[in-house]
C-alpha cells in the first residue's frame, strides 16, 4: 500500500469490522474491542437510519464522567453523525478528513453498506510500508 495518489482507502482499511448493538453495555463493547484489538465498533440499530460508531475514547469519557460501564448502553454514547469514506478515496484524503474532523476512525461505505473501517493505525501502517519499500 502506497500513500500517494495511487493508494486507496480500500487498500488500507480493515474489512473485518466489529459490530455491537445499541443495547450492549459499555463494558461489553470495551471487552469486544479489547479482544479484537481494535479501537472502535460500528453500531447498526434497526430503529435508526444509518450506522453509528463507538470508540475507546467514548468509553473512556463515559467512565471518567462517572457512568457505570455495566449498565450504560452503547446507544447512549455512540456518535451518530458519522463521517464516511469511500473505498476509492486516496488514503491521503482520508487522513486529511480525520485530521480536520479530529477523529481517528472513518467508516467506509460502499453502495450504502459498511465495507470496512480505516483507523489512524491503518494510515500509519500504509505510510510505513511506503517508506520501507
């Protein structure tokens, strides 16, 4: 994967997206993220349009604010105004979008469906691979 005009989000993203439900507790979401070694999970709620995302930062803020991770639900802490990327975007555009928005994960949509997730770690990995080729 090369970070230049030829490297795409599709090349760098992780297609194995962790999904949790809005009724899962923060502890359950954190445990799932920890076991998969990922920093975010996608939430598909049949009651709402679109998808949401919960990140390790969301869980950290909730716990720091005194919320009980055993009873607080993901649905109460997710981000629903998600910024999406397309698989064909250049990785540099996705990185700039994350930088401008102040977040570390982009949900990748293809034909309206979740195709993957791109994290800052994925961008760094792509950059390192470019520099070591």
